[in-house]
């Protein structure tokens, strides 16, 4: 449009249309032809902004201060958009031969099409924004559900567990962090359930173990009460039976207290440096009267002098139980050998007997609380079934290990690391 305006301005200048009234007809015709050709209105201004000619013929003689016209007269040719009137203006100056601005040509074209296109785009954009917003809201909702749902699941399980239902598991199928969390959580609940089960079993075992001597005492005392004139010897015998049942209960309670202390009070371990040789010699010396009673040969041997940082009392208890068992479960005239050896990492204490032995299926169970093998369950050995559990706890406190082998008697092998990390003990 600006090019057209320039061409028209050049023609006006060349034809001297502005100042020569004789050329008026040609001027009018030319404007009409150009206006038809371009499909727009052409208005010609003089330098005072008066309308000199108009292809529409409606505004000739009027004065309009149109910014584009003023601009072209004072500065340079320009164009402008009028959104309200939906038109485009293009203004070019008319120059004389001396290049002075003597007027201006304003080409006015309808911008309906452009504005319709813009409006359509705006409309579509508006719909697009609304749809995008809705989609975004839906997406955010679903993503938050994806995160919140597993959290809710976990929360529900935790709530149930805190109510005491420990058999809860989280079921998460995805393979993300929630899955890992659920896996760790399930492992933890399994452990909790196990602890709960063990505790239940332990309580029932304790009750059972205490019930047996209690029933015996009850039967003995009732029979004494209900029978008149019982000979004194029978009285004495019954009372001595009651007395040994009470001793048995006392042993069980004492062993239980020791176990509880070992289990709960990891910090109560009293670490000092002491000689393992001396400790074992003392144990053998102390238990030898029991061995002599059964004509059992009890002997200690070692391949060197060894010292260890540990709790002497607890280790003494642990090994005493092993030696005591060796004597208990070996027939008259048997052997119980205690041996101390070492390599460059560990000390090894072996307690070997040639007694009744333990069959393979039972070897893994003898360290359980109250477990007694089939061979010894009925025998009156006075055992509580807690000795080996105590031994294992004490050895574990020293970061050690206990193994059992049975082949022509029984051999317990206690492994104690030479350097016990203090953090593990304390
Ligand atoms: P207890 O007080 O019955 O001896 P322990 O916990 O010390 O309890 O031992 C558990 C069981 O392991 C014993 O009842 C016995 O059946 C078996 N046992 C332990 N040591 C020996 C051994 N040296 N020889 C044969 N059986 C053994």
C-alpha cells in the first residue's frame, strides 16, 4: 500500500495535479482507476492537511489531522493500523521538483480480513489456553494421586500396625522409590512379627517350664495334706522332692534373668584385658568336683598364652555351661577336654566330650531357649534348656561365634575374634 501511495504521489507530482486545475479530470480519473485497481480509497492532502481529492468524493475540501498524514509531511512516509475502524493507513508525501513536501497521499484499505484472522487466532488461542489449563489440572490431579495413593496405603498399614495387627504388608506394584520403601517396610514388619512370635513362644515356654515343677509341688503337698498319719520318712521324702522342685524353679528363674540381662543390656558389658588360659583353668578347677563324681576325666590344654579384651564374667558363664553340659551328658568314666588355640585372627575354645552326642537335625535347635534334645528330655539331668542360649548370647556380645559338631560325642567350638571392635562391645 505504501508503494502504491508513493507511485500515486509521484504521478500527482509529475502531472502537476495539485496546482493546475486544467488537469483535474485526469487527476480524478487516475485516482478512480488506482482506487478500483487496488480496492482501496485514496485521499490526497495538501501540505495544510486539507483534502484536495478523494476517490470517494465525500471529503473534498475538509481538513483532517490524521497522524499518518502529519507524520509523512513532517517526518517520513508511514503506515498505521486502526483496530476500531478496522482499517490500514499508508501515507506517502508528494514532492515537487525541488523535493519540497507539497502534500500527501493517504491510501485507506479495509483490514477486515486481517482482523478476522487475528480474532480467529485469538479465539482459538483462548480455547487452547482453557483446554491446556483443564488438562494441566487433570494431570496434576492424577500425578498427585499417583504419589498420594501409595502414601495413603503406607499410612493405613502403619495405623493398623499401631493398633497391634502386625501381619500387615504393603502391596505396591510400581517399580519406583515407593516400591523400595514398601519392600523395606515389609521386611521390617516381618521382623517385628517374628519378634512378636518369638516373644509369645518364649512366654509360653517359660509358663510351661514353671508349670511342671509347680504341678509336682501341688501333687506332693496335696497328698501330704489329704493323708493322715503318714510315716515321717515319707514326709521327709515328699518335702525333699518339693525342695528339689523349688530348686529347679529357682534355676529357671535365675537363668531367665541372666538371659534377659544379656539380651537387653548390651551396654552392661564389662570389658577388661584378661588371660583366657587362666579363665579356662579356673572353670576346669571349679567344675572338676562334678566330673570326679562321675569319674569323668576333665582336662584343659592349650598351645600358648592368650589374652583377650572382653567381659570375663560373661565368657566364664558361657564356657562353664559348655563344660557343665559335657559332664552332664557324658556317661561315667568319659572324657571332657577343653582346648585353647589361636590363629592370627581368632582364639578357639573347644569343649569336646565323648558323651551321648546330638543328632544332626537337632544341632541347630539346641541354642533355642528351652530346647532339649529327645535323648535328654526325659532324663533327670536338672537342666533348664537355657544354658546354651545364655552361652550363645554371651559369645555374640563378643562378636564371636559358636559351632557344634557331633560324632562320637559332642564338640563345641567357640570362636572369639582377637581384635574385638570396641564399638561392637560397648
Ligand atoms: P540344659 O540345661 O538342658 O543342659 P542347654 O541349653 O545347656 O540346656 O542345652 C540344651 C540341650 O542340648 C540339652 O538339653 C541337651 O539335650 C543338648 N546338649 C547340650 N550339650 C550337650 C552335650 N555336650 N552332649 C549332648 N547333648 C547336649
